[in-house]
C-alpha cells in the first residue's frame, strides 16, 4: 500500500478544522471560518500563509490574472474553505486548478456547511 502524502501534516490541519467546527458549528460565512481557522493554526503552531497571491503563466508568459487560495500550510498543502450545503464540481475544479498552478501535490477542500461535522476532501495531483 502506498504511503499517504503528508499524513501527519494533514492530521494536524484536520484537527484544527474539527476544533473550529466544534466551537463554531455551522451557519457562518467562509470569512468567519477562515479567521477562526487561522487562529487555530497559530495555536497549533501549524505554519501557514493566508490568501497568498499565486502568479499564473501561459506558455512561459506571466499572466495578470492570479489565483488566491485560502491557505497554504506547511509550504506544501493548499487548503480551500467552503461553507456550503455540499461540494459542487466547481469547488473540486478550483482546488485542482490551484494544484496545477503551483505544482503542489496535495489540496484539502474543507466544508464548514451544515453537516453532522465539517468535511475534508483530499486531492492529490
């Protein structure tokens, strides 16, 4: 069985996500969950950058358009936050595009929407 990519790092991030959901529950906007998760990541000493601007290129030429994922943790994991009833195909396409644009290998799509608990979906490129 192949080894899980960034297993310990993902476990730490998921712990922070579930702590935010345990404390806040559902019903808030993504921006609220973003701020809470940033606080929890600091408490857990998980290194992150919030909403970094990612430069895009096309055939070697830099584009004016940029991507801005919610978080990059451990310099290697993209974390995209949602507060929706359920994930849609465009949410999955968004995180896959972030991975392609950065050459990073792992993305976590997090939903704080009304479920029994927050959900985290892994994407490996």
